[in-house]
C-alpha cells in the first residue's frame, strides 16, 4: 500500500520552507510531501511551528523561503481564498461556523447556490439542503441540514465543518486539532470522518496533540520541533514513546 | 455519488425539534407579537376609541414614522453593529431636501432657472417639468445620507473603529452640519412641487397612510433580501461569527459598508417623510430618535450581540411602542409615564428571551 502511494504524484510538496517574523525564525528548511488518500499526522509542542506551517499551506502567510508545489505545479497564495480555489481546505480549530445559521447554510457559506429570477439571484434553499444532506450521508453523520448549528453536538459541528471541505472536491484537507474539545464518542465519529475522506482519495493532514488519535488514523507522522522537521516516519515504524521523545526533544531526530 | 432521493441518513439519535421550538415560535419576535395581540385586546376593552378608524390610521401613521429607520438599523444590528446616528441623519436629510427644494423653486437663485419660470402674471412660480424639483431634492437628501453611511462604513469596516464610537461621532457631526447649513433655523418644503411632496409623504391611499405603504413594501423587500439572497446570508453570518465569515471568503468589508449605507438611507428617507408630515424640517427634529429606533428593534427581537433580527420584529417593536403611547394617551395617563414604561418593556422583552433560552 505504501509502495503504490509512493509511485503516485504527491498532491502537496514543500521544499525548504522557512518563515521569519522579524527576528524570530518560526520555520526553517521544512521539506515534506503528502500523497492522495494519505493521512499524515503533524505533531509538535506549542511553538514548534505546526500552526505556522499550516497557515503557510492555507495561504494565510507567505513563506520567507522555499517552494510549495500543489499537484505538481508551483503555487503562491496571497489569501486563503486562493488556496481554497485550487483545492486546499482547512478545518479550523474553532470550526469557523456561524451558530445562528443552519447546517446547510454553514456548509455553503460564501459559496451559496443561487437561482436566477430575472434580474434577481435568489438562494436555492432546496438544492443546498439536498446537497448538504448528501454530504452528511457520505460522512455518515446524523445531521439535519435545516437544524441550527447552535443546537448541535461537537461531533455534528465537526461534520458540518468537514462537509464544507467536500463541496469543492478538495484534494488536501488540513484539520487543526479536530479532537481537542469533544467527547470520546464524538472523537470516534471524527476519526470515522477522516477515514471517509481517505476512502475518497483526499489527502488529510491531521494536526493534533492527541497521540491515540494520530496512531489510530494516520499513515505517517511528521514531528516538528523548534521550527524544524525532526521526523517523518510511517506510523508502523514508530511508537507513541518515540514520538513523545521527539516532541519533547529527549530524542533529537529520527 | 448518486444518492437515492430519500434521506441517506437514519436519524436514530437526533430528534427533530418540535414545531413550537422552531422558527418564529421560538423567537423573541414571536412572543412579543403575542404580547402585542394581548395588549390590543386589553386596549379594546379599556377604551372605546382605540379601535376606531381614525385612531387606527393615527397609530399606523405614527409607527411608520420610526419603522422605516428601524428596518435600516436592524440590518446593522444583525451584523453585530450599532448605528447611533439615525436620529441626526433623519433631520439632516429632511433639511437638505427641503432646502434644495426651496432653493430650486426660487427664481433668481442658483440653478433655479433650469427648474422654474415665472408665470405671465409675474407672481406665480411654475415648474418647468412638474415633479423634477421633488426628484432632485429628495435625491439630494438621500445623497447626503449615502455619504454619511459610506463614511460610517469606511471607518468601521476599513479602519476598524468601534461602531458605537464612530456612529456616536457621526450623530454629533451630522446634527452639527444641520445647524451649520440652516443657521439653526428650520426649513420648509416650498415651491411648485410642495403639493406633490406633501401628497407623497403624508397623504392617504385608499384610507392607508402613505408612510405605512412604504413601510410594508420596504419590509417585504427586506425579508426577501435577508432570507433569499447571499447578501442577506452574509449579513447573518457576519453577526453570528465574523471570523468564520472572513475565513469562508465572505467580503466582510463590503457587506459592513453596505449595511451602514442601507441604514443611513433608511434614516434619510424616514426623515424626509417625517418632514412632510410636520410641514417643516426644524434643526432639532428627531433628536434622540435613535434611542426609540434601537429600542423598537431590540423589543422586536433583534439581538445587539448580532446574528438575529428581521423586518417583522422591527415592525412589531415599533407597533408595540406606538400602541403603548397611544393607549396611555387614551387612558388619560400622564404622558410622562411613557418613557418609563418603554424602558421597562425593553428590559422585560430581553428578560423573557433570556429565561426562555435557559429553559431549552
């Protein structure tokens, strides 16, 4: 399985990515690649450079050095919308949901489906609800498109945020701490959602502090420390103990 | 990925909210509407004059005088902002409209020759094109509102100033400008088009006051915009979670500027209509109306924290305020009690909403 993935073209390829904020070097010489249908865990302590790396890939920051290649071609983003346009979606830690809107409205936020009535373009509520229901079905989440997000459980909210990434047939989904603030049963649901994405050939980057989750779903784990990549290993060649040692610095690199 | 038409999901754990826990029944607007109905019944028994045609027309006219501005401010409140400059804006727009109208109708003054000429008797002023003066002067009144709205929106959305402070400043700026251009004197809509002006602002059509008709049309338009266009969706999203709105690619700056412009235009239109009813635009017109307007919006269910509100709520709030005012007069209660009671109702309406959302 690893062999067949290696022969495919990586969906995301970073070479020598570095980022400085004034005198602070947040990232230095990061190389990595992610293949279609691969789930990569990105781990590291606070301040290790995970968020900076994710923000660079998502188009929030421009890298100071290095090159990003997406599906083979070099890309540069000036805004997050640019990254989204070519198929990079981010599920933010706080999920970026508007509580006062329905699930379907949130899924389609900023990308509403419309029907033209003469000079007016009115929202196509039916089509959006139907498509949202379809997406929740694919994710096997019991979520009604017409329910308000403020009445939903943590797992349902995750499903709404993830369904949003499925709208545009994203090829890379980055998830920032999706399991940080939810219950055990809901963690199971979210990990299930990640499996669904993988089945559909989507590359997933999981940014997480929770070791069991990373070992449950990831094919590969990347460990960051002090702005550098310290390890990049298939999950079955490493162990939670080794990853912990790499994160804390007890072990320099692997 | 073809899915069967029936639901692809079985909802074993997720129940459906009961009908009375959804939509309008679960909203503050819903039970303020019920409170209003109860109040109307009480009024009917308390005063035989309440449900007479004349009094109803009066009530309809009076609440229409703040309701259009309330629709505008509701847009702003839904995005989580506030606009305190509506009262001053009403006055300034009305003033500019009547001043432009008078100026253009005075032969010999700047630009007037394009619009009016003297009749053969040398006394009567006749319009070159009937209605043109009215059109230009109303456009001028709304034009200044547009500019003030753009400045509000620019300061809030682009410069990132707080809506409260920006519009508090604008309240003072616009009121001050009103005194500057008028030298503190009121102005009167005059000239050959004044009759049209009065007909269009304080006339009746089939027994309905004209302002009420404008209100209904604008409220329906607002309902469509809020619930059936992506602009409306974005207005709600902005109030619900501004950061999410930005991350999902909503043009946050543009939407914010647009809501402040809509609010200023609504206030301007409202002011022009009020001046038609008053027959003049005094420099102290609509002073502190912003408080009535915001109170009406809040009583009707608009949430100052953002994300909730609508045209029905705005109107219900205005009607409730007006019925109470009217009722106190009919019941011969000292009108000084009115403000106190309005304050109590604002707090009660919000309190009931608080209690209800705790119960669910």
